[in-house]
């Protein structure tokens, strides 16, 4: 029997290039590449519907790169790994680290159990530019504010690891037969909702690399300004690829850095810095997905209103930019960052609904749903996070639309009922004279919703609620 067999356990690193664990495993002997769908340990953070859809295709792409040798499993990794190790005389199990609290706890335990059986267990950094425990303030405590975290902490720390090549030779162990196929993981939804996502995405490592090259070539130059306009294709849309590790942040970082130093380049890298910051927050404050980091928000007088929540989820609030964003999310599994901020602010401030509702809906619908970025994003919007938008900063969806979607191209793409509305009234159709509504073929409350809240009054109500908390 082959003595040098090691497992590479794919998790959020579904790629062959710049994969530290895979590269190390390849030097040890034959590799048994596996993926385990672990819904049991994930609890309330098991993958949402959109993420499952992505994962299905990402695993298919990975399996193709591995010449059909990827073995997949469902269940508790501890048991699966121990059984596999016994059956195949495995020497070691290698993986790249994940930073969700439930995964950290599970992996620590698995490491102990494997080592107790004389099986090597080695983990690597394949998902972050800087490990959260390496970027700390002088007094050894974690940063809570982005700018010093990024400027003083990250940029003055050791430069991130440069990307690794694809292992030259992968000796894939084929003495093991696994009964499950990727289809058996049942990641695709039972209803055909996923069909609408398909035209928008090419999934897998090669597509991610191609997308990065295209972004650098076509869009990086105008990133700083263009990233605020949802109708422009100025952002990279790399987030789901980064989340599933089809591309590493190191590959992105160094490919971008090859270009001339400009404000656009710096700004893009600082957005990658926000990704690092969110992961650092999640690592140091594992309660981030559930608890307000500013505890004074524990007494915030949130409302309960199922009807309003449903309108928000469906993109039927009667506020066109909010509706466009929520429909973009449903139809494409993605939402532009500026619009994420607008719909988020609308939910927690104009509707006074708890940020948990937003976090949960995004978790299920976003293809890039990521515990660190999503929780930090929602705490930022609600004003209760570490380095949060001040509570009184309430995005006005009407003026945001006029400023960042001046021709209404984005809004009309997702809210076609309003395609004939003149720009002047596109974001506030309730203020349009009857004649204008008539000419545009819009009847509020019939073919487009009447607004579910008044922006001015709900703003005042939100500010009062904020004051009442002190
Ligand atoms: C309420 C809310 C929830 C969010 N939930 C998620 C989420 O679940 N997953 C997720 O990846 N991002 C989330 N974000 C952050 C951000 O909206 C997305 O990362 C970004 O829109 C992805 O598009 P892109 O790849 O084109 O970004 P680009 O502008 O091209 O940026 C490049 C990369 O930098 C990172 N990045 C950019 N902006 C941010 C940010 N504000 N915070 C953290 N990382 C950032 C992402 O990895 C992104 O892919 C959320 C933001 C908000 C306000």
C-alpha cells in the first residue's frame, strides 16, 4: 500500500493556483482531494440558497481541473476524516484556514483528534492577506477602526505572501472510491429559481482569473469614481470568486499592484483592506454576526412589521432605488455596494426593522454571502458596529438615486414598470403630477407600489428612536 498519502481538504479555496495547503500536500506524496458539505456544525450559518448554487458549479469546475478525482462527502468532517484516514492509511490532512467561529472551533478539535492518532494535521493561510492575529495595535489589542487598521496595521506590516504557482505535478491518489457525486450533495434548489442567475456568472478558477484580468484592463482606471455608480461596470464583481477561494486575495493584490500607482489602484486595494478588516473583526469579536458591537444598541426600539419586511425583500417598497437593488439581488445573486448601503439604511432606519432581518436575507440571496463581510456590513449600516456609519447618516434613496443613477439606467433595468418615467420623478414618483404618471403608464398602488413609508417622517422617527436609546 502507498504509504505517503495525504488528504487535501478543500474548503473556501476551490482553486489549484496559489493554494498553500495543496502545494505543501503535493510535496508529501499522493493527494486525496476532498470536499465535505458540513451543514451540521454550521448551525444557523449553513450555506444559503444562492451560495449553494454557486458551490455546485464551483465544485464541478474544480473536479474538472482535478481530472474527476475530487471526492465529496456530506456530514461531520471529524468522523469522515478519521474514517478516510483509517481506510486509506493517510499520513496527514492539510487545509487552508477559515475564520468563521464555528469552523475555528471545529477545526481545532479535528486537529487534536487527528494528532492523537498520529496523523499530521496542518493548516495554512490561503484566504487572507494578513492573519488577524498578526495585525494588532501596539498594546496587543485588535483594531476597531478601519483607517489605522489598514494604514498603520496592514500597510506597515510585512507585505502579503506573493502568490504560488500551480503545483507542477499533482499525484492524485486513485485507490479510493467514493460513492457520492457532486449532484448527490443536492446543492441546487428544488424550484427553478436558479435559472435566472445563470446568464450573469461564469463560475470556477479560470473564470475568476479571466475576470480579474478584464477588470484590471478595462475598469481599474476609473474605479475610484466609477465604483459609486451602479449602472457602470466599474467594479470587479470578484466577491463570490473570492469568497469561495476560486481566486486568492494575494493573486488579486499583486496583479493589481503591477499597474501604475494611482488613486484608483490605492482605492481598490483599500476595498480589499475592508475585506481583511471584516475578517479581523469576526476573528477577534466572534459574536459579530449576532450581537451589536456597541452594546448601547441592545435597547434600540426596533419595530416588528412582517408586511414591510416582505415588501423590502420583494423590492416592492415604492422607493425605486431600493426596489431596484432588492430585485437585482433576487435576479442576479449580487447587489452593487452603493445600493447595498441604500437598501440597508432603508431597512434599519426608515423601516426601523432589526439589522438581523437584512443580514439573514442577504445570507440566503447573495452569491458572495460571507459571514465576516455580511455581518460587518450590516453592523456598519445599523451604526452599531466597531467602525460604523454614524446612526444619523440616513441614506435618502431618492437623492442617492438622483446622484448615483442620474439617467436611471440601473433603476429602470430592474424596475421596468418605471421605464417611461422622466428622470425628475423617477426616484420620487409619488410627487409626480397625474399627467406625468399617466404619460409614463404608471398607476401608483396598481402597477407600481405606492411608497410604504414617508422618507421625511420615517427619518425623524429613526432619529427619535436613536435618541431614546441613550
Ligand atoms: C449590508 C452589506 C452587506 C454586505 N455583505 C457582503 C457579503 O456578504 N460578502 C461580501 O463579499 N461583501 C459584502 N459586502 C461588501 C461589498 O458590498 C461587496 O464586497 C462588494 O459589493 C462586492 O462587489 P465587487 O466584488 O464588485 O467589489 P469591488 O468594489 O470590486 O471590490 C473588490 C473586493 O473588495 C472586497 N470589498 C469591497 N468592498 C467591501 C466592503 N465594504 N466590505 C468588505 N469587503 C469589501 C470584496 O471582497 C470585493 O470583491 C456587504 C456590504 C454591505 C453594505
